[in-house]
């Protein structure tokens, strides 16, 4: 199954996440199929969320299942489910 989920990067106590399309069997920070954008939960810049909406909707149409957190981030950017 293909999932849309967050992959963590950044240093200790400074999390940043990539919103990625990955096989559900892969580890959280392992390889992924496509990078859809990024998310900074600490909101350290004006551009703390950036998502490629067109590609996200494409993957959802193909059957990719977003996790709860990824769904919340995608919905905030206007992705239709």
C-alpha cells in the first residue's frame, strides 16, 4: 500500500518534516517515491508549509492513503480528498 506521510529531518529539538509518498513497508525516514513538499511545525519562517497540491491530488486519485497528520497538513493547503 502507498501512503502519504511525514518523514522527519532536522536536528535534535528542531524538527522539520518532508511530506512524502512512500511504500507503507518502508521505514519512516527510509526511501520514498516522491517528495510532495515540507512542513515546519515550529513555524520559524513565513513559509512553514509548502505542498505541491497538484501532485498530492494525483497520488490520492491513484489510491495513496494519507496518515492523520499528513491529511491535516494537506487539508490546510487546500488538497481535495
